[in-house]
C-alpha cells in the first residue's frame, strides 16, 4: 500500500458497505498508525492501519466500531439455565484453547453456538442429526451426532454440507 496512492481512496468495511474516503494519515514514531477518513456527511473517523488492506483500488477494513456496537456485556457469575428453566449454575469462566472457545458453567463446558447471553445465560442443546448423512452409500456422519463445527467441516469436505444441515430439522 503506497501512501501517495491512497488519498481519496474509498474506504469499505468487510461487509461491503462504503464508509467513506481516506483524507490523511496519522503517524507515530515515523510509522503510519491510522488512516484519517471522512464519510458522506463529512464526519471524520479513523481506521487502524492494522485493520486495513488494499483490495481492488479500495481500502477494506474491519469496522471494529460496528462489531463493538453488536457486542453484549459478558460478566462472570451470571446465572445459567437450560431451555426448560432449570438452573445449571453460574458462568464461571470463558476459556479459549486448541478445541476452540468454551463457556464454563459449574464444572461443565459448553460451546458458544449453544449459548445465549443477556441478563442470564441460556444453554440450548446442540442440534443433532435425525438421520445418517451419506455420500455415495458411505456414512459421513451418524444419526444422533451433534452438529458441531467439526461435524459440519467433515460434511462440507464430503460435499454434503446442505444434507447435514437439513437432517437436523
């Protein structure tokens, strides 16, 4: 990315929405840190240079402000219930490791796709297959398998992603 070529360049968030144009650069210690931009109403905003890349004559960036506005407050100690209203315990921790991210409630770990968080934590059971997922007569995923990210990846690799999704209904 050449600085001389980005002035006036359109700034687009990763979701494809035009956010404005580049009008300058903020630097610290001789290194560019932020792109100064303005939108259609001439309001200024900055893009962290680490979140920006040039693509197709446009500056594409992660709109962290938009991501932040969609976030919720996650506090430890929130009460956790299953979908029937049974108290499971409290949210003890959120851990990230080789297996991904897990919510720890009491002594059990739950995957984020099974969790809803608000004033309390609601744990939904994982979607499970109601029938085998097959490809060319070969069973890819067995009936009763939880439809986790790993299971979906396995189905996708076999060309049966749609079948796996439909067999949970």
